């Protein structure tokens, strides 16, 4: 599982510019998950062969100057709590400010590696001015220009050296189901309802984070691991920024899972926080099951469930092929149906389709509905194969892959879903040169 790197600092020092550069550079990019908060606060990068997950704490500080300090302290504490390494960004033009000093005090109190990054160093004069940042007491600093990219190579070299070594543990190849969602949606109650009554637990395995516990579940013929993020609201002080906090907590659990059980509160609806976690799981190409909890508290009419489901599917469009299970943890209503559905999604995610079957079924469909001609040129898809990846990915070999639009890829994906069961599973379509 990837290490987590948090980019922290006061407003307007260039955190987001640095973040965007680190996830977009050709040699550093693996994936940019733009849908997580709809505002590019989460991305995956690698440098010199070391992958890491990058989280930008920028863009959350709202209000006038007198509340900046309190807000930024809170953001930094949240990021520090989750990160393995912290990049502390300061601005050489404004020099050390009281807010910089407050953040540095926080960082000096923790036992985690900190990389001090002095931004906006565009000239030799600025390079000399940067010397004052030794006064923050964080040791060596790295002078960069996030805008031009100057110095970012040395910064990344230093960052990679500080990333913890991840030991690969030999363990049984069991499905991993992450229970994620906003606070107070019923995640803890759901897990307790599954394992708490008769304690059908074989082992409690300490997870890769301090709060997540991988619990092995063996009951009713099932055998899998539940990755719990129930410790999401550990800090009493965390109130205003619950969305940021829950996404931070969910990152590790989602990355370390096969299927995500997204627990939502029926009374709150499919709000922005649940959407952030949904798109985080989708961008990571994980299986997804949406659990609508507290359904017993909703006043019902003839089409209440149908209408609620339609609203959720509208929000997750175009990826609407996702199972939605209405549950009541309190009444233990349909909680085992939720687990059965998660197991089915796991099997769907593992589906392997023979190349001959793919071509026999899809090539005639494509021949009847070929990609639209562009600039008088016709795209001819001649061969299809499934790639050897943990999740469903398909390569379509054709003469002009660059002319195939996203709308046609969605058409092909819909046909794949009609012919094969990929319910709850993101499907990737790649056009390749024949």
C-alpha cells in the first residue's frame, strides 16, 4: 500500500501549484484522481520507482484573517495525523510569518519526517533570502519554484528517501471489504452487527493504519476481511472539516481493499461527503456497494425506495451499474444481503473473459455501430482482449485509436455490461494501435 504524503502550509504559499506539478509531471504521474473532492486534492505519484499518495490540504481555509490561524492549525493536525511524510511549504517572498511559526511548532512536536520546501525561489537573491527559514528549526530546506519546476527534482529525491519501507507480509489471499462513509452513518454498528453478536472472529490482525483493523470474518460460508474505518471521528475537535477528515481516513482503507461498502445515512441523502468517498473508490477501480442505512427511520410511500435509488444513480452517473442495498443496522435488516452483494461484486471484479468469447460477441456489435468517422477517416476495431489486471480492463486494437471519443468508449462499456456481469465494478477501456 502506498505511503501518504501531506502538503501543508498557510494559504497562498503555492501548495496546490506544487501538488499539481507533482502529480502531472510525466516522470512522476501514475494517476490523478480528480473526482475525489471535485477539486484535485488527492493524487498518486511516483518518483524513482517509489509510489506515494499525495494529499493537498489547500483550499479548505475559509474566512477572514482572524480565523486563518485556527483553521490552518486544524488542517495541519488532520494531515499530520494521517501522513507518513509531511511537505511543509513556505514562501520566500513574504518570509517567515507568525502562521509559519505556528505550523512549524506543530511539526517539531511530532515524530514524523518533514521536508521543508521554500517556494517561489526564482532568482539568486531569493535563494539567499531563503536562508532565514533555518530559523524554523526544521533543519535542511529545499528551494523550489513550483511554477517553473526548478528544484522539484531535489525535493522529490529527499521526499522518497524519507518514505517508510513497506514490508510485504505473506498472508492468505482473502477478499478485503472496506467499510467507509461519513461519520455517524452506522459503520461501527454495521460491523458490530456482523461480528459482535456471536464473535465469529478467527484473528484480529492489526491493520496498516493505527485506527483501521482488518477483522477476519468467517460466518455463513463467507471468509473475508473487513477493513474498518470506524475510528473516523477520533478527535473531538474535528467538527467543521469532517468531509476532509473522512476522505483522509478513507484513503488508506480504500486503497487496501477489493470492494468498498459505502455506508450512508438515509436521512442525509447522498451528500457531497459520500460522493467524495464514492469517486475516490471509483478512481481506484475498486468494487462498490452502496448501503443506505437507517432506512427504518424514513417515512415511506409507494415509490419511496425507487425514487431514492433514482436520485443516487443520478449523482453517480455515468457509472450507474452499482448495487444499492437498503438496510437497517438497528433492526439487522438486510445486513447479510449487503455482505452477499459485496461477495458478488468481488467475484464480478475478478471475472476473466476468454478472448475468443469477447471477439465473437463484441465485434459484430461494433460492426453494426462503428465509431463515427472523423476528418473523413474511419476507425476499424479488429481485435479485443482483456488485460491481465486485478480489475476488468480491456484493450481494443484499431487503426486510429486517437480518433475514438469518450462517448464511444462509454457505448462499448455499456455493451460489455449488457453481455457480462460487471455490476458494482468500474471497467476501463483502452484503444490501442493495431
